[in-house]
């Protein structure tokens, strides 16, 4: 009889946990987010918490690395990618609720740290001259194998005919955040990374930048999507990201709005 009573108490306790909205509201969803959107998303998530009293945890990396983690069933509920192609791959694999939505379009900059011998110009014409006369020793971009901004930077260098010549000079960041860090330390003569990072005070004060023409690379179309295991808080944050308040923050950090 005592065992039966004990079993009933356990069942009641489990039922209370499962049906408790208070406990479930305390579960903080993990959001997989592209490094290029770091500063915008940090501000948006703070505003979301103020407005809704709900919290989300942001996990930043390159979009390609995050996509692979999702494929291996990492506990993410929302994927905010810098490249919509990764979202479409996950949708085809049956890991998302749908095809998601575009939230922004990114831009690239050519950045030159203080005292760099490399001249900044939107057509990157001094890069070829700097290679020829020996001024260019090291140049930073994100790894094009898994970072969308690195892939776009590679396209830029290919389109101006310098990709092969720059191979031995390249310093590859694991993601666009690391590429921005390398580019601004003065250990390289310049780099190509996202406009959103160039706008940050700690980066901007270390050098100068110029926007790279959109004609030199494929569009950086950023898409986000809810994953199959998304809970109510992740869905509310996803909706919040599409509202005007969040869109204005994306715009503030250098993104074009779709």
C-alpha cells in the first residue's frame, strides 16, 4: 500500500511539472545566430526581455558551423543565418518548421587599421599595387569554407583578379567577428568583413573603412527559421524580430532591410 501511495505522489509531482506554465516559462531557448548579427541581436534580445519578460540565449558562430551543429541535433530552437542557403538546406533535411523569412541583407567593407600602408578605396585598386610593391604582407577575411562573409570576400578578391595572388597572405578568421578582430589589430595591413562590425566603436576607432560595391559579390541575404523543436518563447522572439522595433535596430547596425 505504501509503495502505491508513493507512486501516486510521484505521478502527481510529474504532472505538476509538465503542466506548470511557470516552470515552462523559465526554460530559456538557445538561439543559433550568425556572428555578423551579434551586436544587433544582443540589443534586440535585451529589448525583447524588457517588453515580454522572457529570455533567450544567443549562441554565435559562423552560419556554416551552426548549420552543421543543427544537423547533429544541437538544442537550438531558432536559426538566424547570414546566408539563406543554409536555411534552405536545413528545410530540405526536414529540420525546420518552414522556409523561414528574410530579415536583412548584409554589406562588406574594406578595413585598413591605423598606420596601414594600404590605401582604402571602394574598388580595392590599391590591393594589387600593394602586392606588387611589397606593402601588403597579411590580409584578413573570414574562412570562406563556412562563413558567408568570408565566401563573399573571396568572391570580391576573385572578381578583382587577386584571389590566387593573395593566398599566401591571407589570415583566416573562424568567423566574421574574428576577421574583424584580426583586421583591426594592426598585425595585418587590411581586411574585408561585415559592415556591422565596422560600425562598432572598438573597431571603428582602430582604423578606417569603405563599403565594398555590391556588384563585386553575390547578395548576402540573411534568413532566419524556426527549428522543429521550437517552443513558445523562441516563436515569440522570432515574431519579435520581424516587428518594426527590431527592424530599426538591424538597420542601425548596418543591415539593409528586406
